[in-house]
C-alpha cells in the first residue's frame, strides 16, 4: 500500500511539473531600430541583439560599481534623459514603460499607466527638467492649444545600479 501511494505521489509531482517545462522561453532583444523585441525565437534569427543577462561568472564587478544585469537601463541621469527624449521622439509609450520601475503596481495599473502615457508621448516634447532627487518633469506642447504646455512628473529611483522612472501620479 505504501509503495502504491509513493508511486502515485511521484506521478502527481511529475505531472505538476510538466506545464512549467512546456512553456516557451521568451527572448529579450533590441531590434535593428533600437526598440525592444520579445520573441520565442533567438534574437539573431531576427537580426536583433540579445539583452539577456550574461551567464554568471566568478569574476566580481569592480569595486564601487553595480553588477551588470545585462539589461538596458540608465546608470546616470544623462542616459535616462536621452532614453526618455527618444521615447517621445518615437511616440513610444512602451519605451517609457520599459524605463519605469513598476514595483508595487498591479498589472492593471501598469497597463492603465502606459495607455495614459500613449497620449502624452504623442505631444511635442519641449523640455525635460529636474534631477535624480526631485524627479523628471516632461514639459510638452498640447496639440491645437497654441503655446499651452503640459507637465508630466516622473519620480526617479535608483534600483539595482540603474535609474528608473516611477509612473506619473
């Protein structure tokens, strides 16, 4: 009886693990246009560059530097400003979403924020103001409203050696 129970338990554990093993690996890439690409194919098959974290190595990061995660992230304010400006130039709310640290937001909150950012990035960017301590204000011109401008405030946080935007309030 015990042997049959152990066999049944082993089979149940095997079947429980099967769906996880059947999932397709998602490859994170940067496309030829510089935009993010998520695919089930190797990045090189699409002419893209992988942004997967590098394999763990025994070499430690130089003292005073953050370990590389292999991900595209801003390590200083200048890089973050350029990335935000490029997202506005491309009218790409998803790129802003990729620069955002979504910790503490449910998936619905992130989706709603990206949808609202879609209308913001379609406006003409006039300036990016602020710093790491105070956050970044994206000042835009409202289409059809003459000289009227709109300010969207992003908090800035440092996490894992990178600077990230926080979603606008």
